[in-house]
């Protein structure tokens, strides 16, 4: 997966609260084990009419949303059933970070393991950000993962928390398995030394 370091991008605001994983990617699209190709189905039941045509009033279908890499979501985003397809669909669409006041634990962990940065901010910052983006929908935000800061359109810097190991993996573009494999030589050396030490006991 691609590393996340520092990037500046526009954002999409989807203020709905308690958006569950079946709304993010409906169950009928879970037959694949591929991480690509799911972006077209992101928020499918909200995004398309019954005949398959795009709903002009849904935020992802608006011209101003094209190229956005940040999703500003409502409270408790990603609740419901566990499915890695949810972050797969979000990243395949082009999102690199999601901002909310709270993420469901399983979704947050799945996102971190699949190259999607969940950024938690407090309610006051969230309201300020939504208001700024309502006033200027094309305004850009800057995410600096190394410094753990989010820069709002008005220049305000906000720090956000992240697990140190997840931060390391995102900065280097590896998932937990990739991290282990990258340390293969050290693991082999330990196993060799450990085996020799056990034989002498």
C-alpha cells in the first residue's frame, strides 16, 4: 500500500451519524477478495437510484467532490459488522483519510491495516471544520502524519492521536504482515540464537 506522510487535499462532508459498514459497502458486493474495484460501489444504496443512475443530490456525485482524498464523516463512523471491504472501497474511491469524532473499533483497525488513516477530532473542531467546508467546499486540508497534525482551511493546526505501530506502518506503506516480513533477517537471527540457547539448557 502507498505510504501516508504529508498531503494536502480537498474533502467531502458526509455528516450522517452511525454510518455502518453495510451502508459503506452493501453486503451484495462482498463476494470479491480483491482490494480494487470496490470504489464504484461505495455508498451504493445512497449514491445510485434503483435504475443504477447516479443521484445528483448525493455528495459523492457532485462535481466539487471529484479528486477529494479526505472524507469528513459524522459521529461513530464504521459501526456494524466487520468487513475489510469497507476500507477497501473507501481507498479504491480515492480517500486516504477520514475525519470523525469517533470510529467503531473494528472499522478503525481495519482502516489502519489497509492504508486508510482515521483521524479523531473533538466535537468543537468537527463543527468548525464542517462550517468552514460549507463556506468553501473546495478548500483544502493538510494531513501531516509524522507530526500527527491536521491543518484546517483557516490554517488552524489540530493534533490527532494514533497508535505508534499503526503510524509506523502507514508512514512506511506496510501492513502488519509486511512489517514482519521486512524484519525477516532479525527474526531468523533470533530463532537461530534462541534454538542454540535452548539446546544448552
